[in-house]
């Protein structure tokens, strides 16, 4: 079958190069051929313009039985590797349904949701927070399946990197705050949990569907404590005065121990700060404000 080549968005090429270097360049170079291959392999026809996030190309497609679906092509890495496993485990329960996937490339055929109705279009931030809380309650309710990255390993790596990173923070108050985040992580790291976490459930990773009001997409799954899953809902539509309301709403909905959830949320601040420092950037102020508010609550 002769197909019109799929255009690769320049923004996707730029972000792949920025975040993944030569691996990202190679992914973009191979993407037109890979896309054509999977359209043929799964007998799909393109049903509209392509979409993309920071790292993935998504094509609306129609299957041979006229089912609307979405073809997601992405660079396979530590974060994306577990996505099909998590989606298979959830089996459409509060998450997008996985229809097929290729383990070698990480390419997935997904249920098509309504990309025009993101949770970010809901004007009330409190309502959006409660939607995320409800999704997390279900998504994190079971142990992670085998093969999912472990929060235990990530926590150990963060604590190992912290001593080298702290002296690179010029402001002493910021340095103390990040050191406090590391201390909080050190307290809970021996008991990292084993639940299946989404890791990135913010309001642009929640879409509407005909079969459910809201479904989660694009997990970067981990096996760990659900307290590590609260950060995106605190950071999205950031409002310093709303941090504690959102934190309490999330911990109440998920029936989490507040002190443990606070420690795991401070661990997310540490994680982001380490990335900032290692990239030569200032520590993000939003994370610091979350840490201040939670440390003093």
C-alpha cells in the first residue's frame, strides 16, 4: 500500500534532540519508516492530523474493524518501558485501554480518547484536583506487576547524588531546604512501598472519554508508595496558597498517612532539584515553595 508520508512535527524533533541527544536524533530519523511499518503491520489507516507531546508522536487511526484508535510512537527508555505493562495491568480501569504493543520499540496502539477535552480545560482547580485524587485512588490500589521500575532504587540513587549536588546550590537557605527534603526521604526510604504508581498524573494527562468521564494517559510507572504520586497535582496550575488544600484533599482521598505522604512529596522536590542542578539550572521556585509549605505544615 502506498501511503502519504507522515510529517514529523519540528517541535517534537527539537525536544527529542534537547532531552535525548543523539538517541533522540536517531529516533526522529527513523520515525517516518517506523510509522509506516506499524500502520502496515496493524492494518491501520490515518484518521486525522498527528499530535505530539514532549517525546511521543500520536496518530489518530482507524483499525480494520473501524474502531477509532491512537498509534503512539516513542523513544524507548527507562520511563516509557513500563507503560504497556502498567496499562495492561489497569486494563482500562480509570486509564486508557491498551489494544496492542510492540515490546522492541515501545510502540502502542491505544484506545482513542477525546484529546480536545483535557482535564486542564476544567476551570476549577479544586475540581480538577479531586478528579486526579479519584483516579489515583484506583490506579494505585494494587501492587505493581513484575518488571516495573522500583521507587526503592530511585530513592537510593537520589540520596547517593545529593551530597555532590548540595554544594552547587549557591543560596544557603535553598541549600538547607533541599537538604531537609533529602532528610525526609531518608526517613521513609527503607519502606518504599510496592503499589503501581502513575508518576506523572497532571491535568494534561487526563482525558475525557465516552465510556468514562476521565481517564489517565501516559504513565511513567513505578512500584512504590502512593505518596510519591501527589506532586503533579500540586505543581499543575501552581498556586502557593492552594498547596496545603490540594495536599490534604489528595491524602484524604487516598487514605494516606500524612507524614509519610509529606516525606514522599518532599522527595519529589528533591528529584526535580537534582535534575535542575545537574543540568546547570536554578532549583525551580515552585518546588521550593511546596517544600516550604509542607515542611511547616
